C-alpha cells in the first residue's frame, strides 16, 4: 500500500497502520520530514520497520540550519534507526501490485517500500 501524507490527520492514520508496514520512504529533509522519520523509526523499532529518508540537501534541515546543526540533526535521525539518504533525488517511481513502491534514486540505488 502506498500513502501520500499532507496533513497531521493523515499521519495519525499511518501511525495506526504501522503494524502492517515493513518499510517507509519519506521524501524531504525539512522539519516535518525529519520529525516524521525519527518518530516512525522510534515507534517502528519493535516491528522491525525500515525507514528511509531521502532528500537533496547535505543534511537534515540543510536549507534552514547552519551546517554544524544540520550534521548534528542528521546523526540524531540516523541514531533513531532511519537510513538517511542525502544529496539524492527520486528520479522515477513505480507501483507493483498496488502495494510495493519502487524508487529509482539519482545516486544509482533503488529503494522498495511495502
């Protein structure tokens, strides 16, 4: 299943469905994306959920924070168990069987979520 979240209410729906999810990709490294990634990783640890956070900046909140704080924040998010993928954009995506999303990244890697 794939989800697109644009409001807080949508996030609560995701929160309730974490037991059915194996991996999640969050696109964006701003305040909301970073908080969502860290929170979901923390809650998903007991279920073994893999969280990816993908963004084009060098670090979390890199557009608004000085470099040293962005680096510190990125390490904090990683320490929560998030696989932070920096300096990368999504070049293509596809949906298989209406439940698995495949992302092709600009760094040559592929990420699948389901």
